[in-house]
């Protein structure tokens, strides 16, 4: 039986964070690849493959309910520059997890003060381990 990744615990700096359902997403940080052709002559070409190392960075983003505790978390994480650690832990017994070190919030996160408002945060980090 396969385990769906929809019951994930989010920890930021070893503190569990409540987040809005269906808002969590991430990129492992594999980066993008580039291919181009090199001419061999006589109408022949050879494919040249390379990794774009500039794009090799992880990303975690999620929304949190607009509550006072989450507003304080947001401010602390932003002030912590790139010293945050984000950990995603799969459902109990799955053994699945990902750790993003050197995580920073690059943009200025927006907080919605609506009755069902959210705080959207996006971390950029080292590739996931």
C-alpha cells in the first residue's frame, strides 16, 4: 500500500508549525539541466548535457493561519536570515523526511487579517537532504 504525502509535519528550527491544509509544497533542489548540440561536422551533432548549478537550491512554501503565534514565527524566521532549518516529516511509520538547511525567507511575507486569513511563507535553502 502506498502512503500519500498529505499528512506532513513541518518543523522550523525544531518547532512544529501549524499550516493550512493543501498549502505545503517544496523543491528538492536538484536544479535544472541544459542540453545543447555541438557540431561534429559532416552533418553530425552531439548532445552536450550540463547542470545549471545556479538553480541548485531547495524551496519550501506553505501558508499558516493568521494567528499571533504564527505572526511571531514569521518575524523570527525573517530576522534569522539564512540560519533557519526546515524539516518535513512524513506520516508516522513512513520513515520519510527532508531537511532544508540554510533556509531564508527572501521576500517580505504577507499576512492577511481576514477571518480565514493566512500568512504565506517561502523559504529558499540548500538542496534537501
